[in-house]
C-alpha cells in the first residue's frame, strides 16, 4: 500500500493522484454501449435474444426463456441451505424495518394554512415502476437485490423489475430467493448495457421503468449515464471504497480484515487507512501479507492494495478530518475510542460506521441501511439510496379568494419587473373581476 503523510509538501497533489477516478471507463466502452442501446431501441426483444447469446453463452428459444416468474423465486427458497435462507430473511427484515422508519420520518405528505387562508403543502407519491440491476459477473450479489428492491417496495412502488446477467441462462437460487423476500414483481435474465436499455426504453415484452437502480460494471455504468434523462437513475457507481480512521485503541488484525474485505471486490476497489499514529500504520503494513495469503481471492486483493491502497499519516486531527472530506468516501469507518467526537466536522461520506464493533461489511448485508452508496467522491453531493429515491414530491397550492388576491399583487410586480406582462395579467385578472 502507498504511504502518504499530511506533513509532505506534495501531499495534496499526491492524494489527488491516488484517488483519481478519471479514465476508469475507456472511450471505446461508451461507443460499444451506444451501439447496444441503439440496437435495443430499434429491435427490442430481438436485440435482447442476440445479446443473451453473445454475452451470456445462452441461446434462448424465445423471450419467455429470459423471464423469471414469481413462483420460481418462491421455489428457490426451498433450494438453498437453511443458514442462507435464514440470513436472507434476517437481512430482508432489518432492511425493511430501517426503511419503514425512513418513510415515516421523511416520506409523508403534508400541508398547512397560512395567515391569508391559502393552503400550501407537498404531496408525496411513489413511482409506478422501478428497475433494479444486480451484478452477476465476478460474483453473485443477492444483497444488492435486497438493498435496492426493499426500499422501493417500502416507498410504495407498485412494480419492481429485476434484471440479472446469468451465464448459461441459469440464475442463482440464492439470488432468486432474495428477490422473493425483497418483493420483486418481475425478473429477467439479462445484463449489461442491453438490460439498462430494455428497462429505460422498453421492448415488445419488457415495459419501460421510471427509474433504474443498482451497481454494475463499466458497461452498466456507461449505459446508465447514456439513458439518464430519458429515465431516472440512482447514481453512477464507481469502484467500491472504504476509508478507515483508526487510533491506537483499534485492533490491527480487525482493521486489516476490513481492508481485505474491501479489496476483494475487484482490482479497482480502494482501501484507505488514516491515522495520527505512525506506529499503527506500521503495524498494518507489517501484518498485511500474512492475512492476504490466507484469502481465496488473494490475486484480486493484492492487485487492489498494491495499486489503490493507501496508508495516510495525519499530523493533526484537523488534517484527519480534512482528508475524510477531501476523499468523500463511500464507506467511512471511525475505529477510534470516541467516534462521535469526529461527526460534527464530517461533511462528506456515504455511510459512517462508528466504533470498533461496526465493520463496514455489516452494512453490506444485515445492518439495515441500503448499501447502494455514492462512490468516487460523489458523497460531496449525493446520498445513500433510500425510500426518498422512489418518491415523487408534488407541491400543493390552494389559494383562497382573499389570500390569493393578497399574494397576486406582489406576483404581478415581480412579473412586470421580469418583462412578463401576461404573467402579471394572469396573476391579477381573476381577482380584479371577482371571479
């Protein structure tokens, strides 16, 4: 792992280079994605069948071979082991409970009557149809199904559509079981840019959705970027990342385990440790090799840590917080003796894990909040996926005759100032005539 120090005069430029996310999607990927999207828009189901054979080693006889029924999802629960089934149930219950509380806190319609007798408010409505993409390349991610579909269902979305790539046309029973427990209404065996295009624009058999959620590879990310505007998206997910703040109260082997968990996602994943203790950073560096050697995904972990891993020595607590806000990490672990003391100064992080017993991996699976989080520094302006991502908020304005007359006068003044005289006429006309 690369070692940096805030004492260095070049620290700012060194950190910028180390966390640079530009160029992760090659230009040729965007071109390929554009061609796939065009094909799906032009030929619909025919393109989906073609790409299933081209990318997934699967030659479906008809579009129905790509469709997964709710009964198949339910039946999959009987095919998986008891411990896995129980873990899925626990995760689904906790994710649902967390997002139900989020709905109750933020997601209700409201109104009030002002002093002039006008009623103003906000109407909160769920989207009608949402698409969920779950990756199926280097690993199967039933947790992603739970973390995206459940918040949508809690929000009141009537139809949640799942698409998953599956080599040979066979979807994992664990993933199907997760879809069942998450309340998925419709599922399709399809992945990549063609799945994003199908959900964005619809085909003869796949109805278009209002919003697409869920992470994927560079082709999926590029496709989401290209269809955005015709359909909503949650975010453009980059490689996963964790920033661990640790002091001498943290156990070195625990922190190393957290770094390995992050690094095993893929070679582009980023693991960062920031500490005011140089001795702690030395211990992490010294202990890494032995723990990496025990991991089945050792090659991926080694590549990730070698090319993207960082050990940062922060000279002061102010430097430490500055690094956090500069990186704006997807996951932030505060493995320090008094984690709450840092919270007031932290502006930018997707999810914050406080204390020694809150490893980031619990947020991946069973803590409750969605693990779909802003990456690549976008936590500066984006937030964790939640119930509010699946709601439409409509302003309500109900003026009384007297109350409308009072605010119309000022509206007309502002309209004329902007040179919009018909606006001024509209504001005052009905009140002048008494209609």
